[in-house]
C-alpha cells in the first residue's frame, strides 16, 4: 500500500495552520514588541560599554564591570521572583473576577519587593566592604563603590514587571528596558568628553539604574489604576493574611527565588569568578564577550518572558495538547534564529570586537564564540522551565537548578584554573547541554501524565 502524496495545496494548508495559531502569533508578537526595545537596548548597551571601555582602558573598565556585576548579583539574590507569583495566582483571580484576592496578592508581592530591596541594599554594602579588595577594587575607589552598590534598591521591581506581563503591556517593558541603557550611554559619553574617570562612570550608571527602576514601578501601578484594579486598594489590607487564598504561594516564591539565584551561576557569577581568579583585565574581556555574544542571541531569548502568560492561560483552561504544540513550534523557530546568530558571530565577531571596543579587546573573541554557542543551546530549551513553573512544578525546577549548578560551579572554577579565560566558555557550554537534558526529561514526563489524564476523562 503506497502512501498518499502530499500535494502543494495540503503543504500550504499545513503551513497556514502551523503559523496561524493565535497563541503562537501572540507569543511572537509580544516578543517582537520586546525586541523593538531590546534592539535599541542592545545597541545602546554595546555603545555604553564601548564608551566606557575606550575611555577607561581594559584594566579600569574591568574594575567598573566587577563593581557593576557584583551589584547586579546581590540584587538578583535579594529579589524574589514575585512577578511569577503575580502571573501564577493573578491570572485565575482576574479571570474569576476576584478583585479583592488579586489586590491581596499584589499587596503580598509588593511587600516582598520592598523588604528584599532593603535587605539587598544592606547586604550589598556589607559584602562590598568585605570582598572588594579580593575582587581587585582599589582602596581609593572603595567609598564610591560602596555608594554604587546601594543601587540594588532600584533593581527590585518584580511586582510591576508581573503586572505589565499579566495585562500584556509588553510595550512599556520594552521602553523600560531601553531607558537604563540609553541613560548609561549618554551619561558615559558625557563622562568621556569631560575627561571623567571611573567615578564619573559609576555616577552615570547609578543614575541610569535608578531612573529605569522608578519608571517601571510608576508605570506598573498606574496601568492598574487606569483599569480600575486598584479601586478600594488598601496597603493595610482587609484583615486577612496577605497569602490567604493562594495555596502554596510561600513555597512557590521561595522556590522561584532560589531557582533564579542559582541561575546567577550562568550569568554574573562567571564574570566574578574570572575577575577573582584571573584579575580585572580578564573580567573585562569576559564581560565584553558575554555582552556581544548575548546581543546576537537576544531576540530568541525574549520569548521566555512572553511565553509565561500564554502558559498560565492554557494550563488554567487545561489545553495540554495545544500547549505542547505551542512549545514545540516556538522552540523550533527560536532555535533556528539562534543558529543564524551563531553563524553571524562566527563571521563578524572578531571584526565587531575590533570596531566596537578596540584592538585590546580582540582576545575576547574565542571565549565569545563558546558563550554564543551555549546561548544557542539554552534557546532551544527556553520553554522547558516556564512549563514547569507555570504548572506549579516550581519545586522540581528548583531541584534541577540545584544539582545542575552544583555540577557547573566546580567545573567552571576548574576550567578557569586549567585553561584560563577560554575555560570559562567551555564550562558554560557544558552547563547549557546539562540544563537542556535535565529540564527536558521532567517536562516530557509531565505532558505524558496530563495527556493520559485527559484521555481517561474522555
């Protein structure tokens, strides 16, 4: 028996169905909105780094990078990923018209943000005082560095982020993501023209962080007010515990916070480890390599924040078959785009380094290629962790993060010790493959269980 031939008409019909899914279009549309901002953000970010690198030189730029990366690290450690709680618990509350419960949830996550911002600021100052010398910060720069690390206070804006994602105002998030980069670029340009040193750049970068953080907070709450979702809102509450009606919310926020903290091993910790073991010069090279490499792979990564609202809606509606189809197609499209970015990096990466930041940063090209390749692997797997978190399996995602990080960090340190800067790139590639496999297995198992349950109900 011969198979029926696939006619061109059927192929075109299949393609229309494949790309015609409203959810897939909305996912890429929201990611596209973010891409508009991130494109400007990437250009402004690279320009800001290039200005700082050319103005300060590789050693001083390395010190600036280490201070900034240290501050970002503490901010991420202190920050609860309460935006995920806003999506996870806020979606059903709004769908069912439970405005009081929704407001209680916002009160809960806003208090988490506030307390973690204060705790993070105190922690950043204390740790900077103790560890600054070990990271190569000059003694005469310590007062300015101690002031700079208080910018952690403006990095904790998870609740407004969740609000804007929940109501599909990705355009505001797009503007906010560019605001800090543009101010950092302009402020750095002024510092360079006026002959300012590293302290002038610290001032410019601090102002950029503060303005971008305050903008997001103001816009998030004003959007709720426009929709009447803050009518009757009281900070003192309604007499019920703030977590009342949200079963497992404490475990959820602790799990997502710890999971995001572990994720730092794949971002900021790499720069700090290189700086600690090899010095500010190598930290500067690694930071530039990571910035340029991630800029090429950034468009596909924007699907991660855009997919969370879609997954929350589909899980609420128990549309598991459609959900599986969505993540398969989105991963395929994102992976194809990431592979293109890798090819581009191979051909123009070294030239780009020379043109953007100067000849002394060209040695960053080999490690940049490995970092881009690792990012490509990560993009292929981008929907896996969001599926687990959105499905209430955040604790399992946390377990995956714990053991993969526990394997990655010693590999990172050993590779840096044995192979210097290039070893950091090899370690990152190892971790990307490890995380892909580690998340794929439980996600496949989860879908099989859900599909079996639906078949039994039918």
